[in-house]
């Protein structure tokens, strides 16, 4: 498939999308119980037994990184938001674990054969044009040791393509409204998001996320050196069109 033109998608302002409002509205989706379940699923799909070096890309507030560290992994969390990283440090301290927190952008990932596993969780991939996204996968591949594993989680394109065109998340009297449009040619979902919180002026912005079929993402991964690509649904079940999420696990060739 040819690459999507860089200017065919709405600009993704990462600072606008991932801020205090994001933490506020997504809190119901990141409860302690959900975080524990996510970490258990990730550990199982990657076969983590403890002692592995793990890179958590777009680690956010550290909800997965901290729990993998509790399981005995040596975790490095990378995120571009200093606010999120400050919360991640607090979470690690509260749980009594050591995690290396790094401020940075996965588009400039520079590690070479340092990690047994890498994680991209909660749709942390697909914000960029195709050329940049392919380069990110190559950088992740380079960061893994031979035989290292990547787990990449995203939305299921089949669900998004036929989903409702509007979604509203309410927290108390606040609301976040997403008006969505799926572009079948570029294979991305474009959002027009409006945030309305009590005592604050409303704000709006646009962003988009590239979505993949399994064969397309497998081709991208194999092109940069991954092998043994497996696809699962959001709860680790065999992936199909009805799955809410897509999880792909791949291995760097030895």
C-alpha cells in the first residue's frame, strides 16, 4: 500500500491532546483494577517472567511500567510529557519500585540492542505520517536485543470504520465530545474534539490516528526486521473484526 500523503491528515497537536484534560476524562479507563489487568495481559503475551529489560513507549503516568517493575522487570518509561512523568515518578515511589523515567520522543529513539521487550500501549502509535511511523518501528527494532519482543496495541480499524460518528465522555458535569470521521483511503480516523469543563472556557482541536489491518501492520513490521507476528484482541483472544482493540506481538529476528 502506498504511503499516506503527510498533509492528508489533520495535524496532531500532542500537547493539546495529552494534558490535564486527558487525565481527567480518561481516569475511568485507567482505574487500579484496569491497570492491573492490562499489566497482567501484557506480561502474559510477552512471556515476561521477571528480570527482563522493558521499554514502555508513551508510558504516560507509568500505570503499566510500575506494575511490570513490581513483577521484577527492569523498566524504562519514555514519554514527552514532563507532567505525566512527574506523576509516574510519584506512582513508582508510592509502589516502592525503581523505574528509569526518560523525557523524550519515540520519533528520536536512539537505543541499540538494550531491551528484551518494548511496549506501545493504549494507542500510542499512529500519530505521524507513514514514513515517520515506519521509521519509529525501525527504531524500536534497533532498540531490542536479538529475539526481543514488541507488543503494540491500537484500535481495531474494523470497529472504528463502522462506529458511531460521535462519542461523549462525561465526568461529573464535564464533558468531552469527539466527532469522528474515518478516511478509508488514508486508513485513519480524524477527530474533532471539544472539551467543556466547569469554570473553564471550552476548547476545541483536531487530531487523527492511523489504523491498520493485520496484514498491513505485519508487512510494516517484517520490512524492518520483525518476525513471528501474532494478532490478538483487546483481552488476548484471537483477533477478529468484532474485537474492540488490536494487539500485535512481534519478535526481532535473532
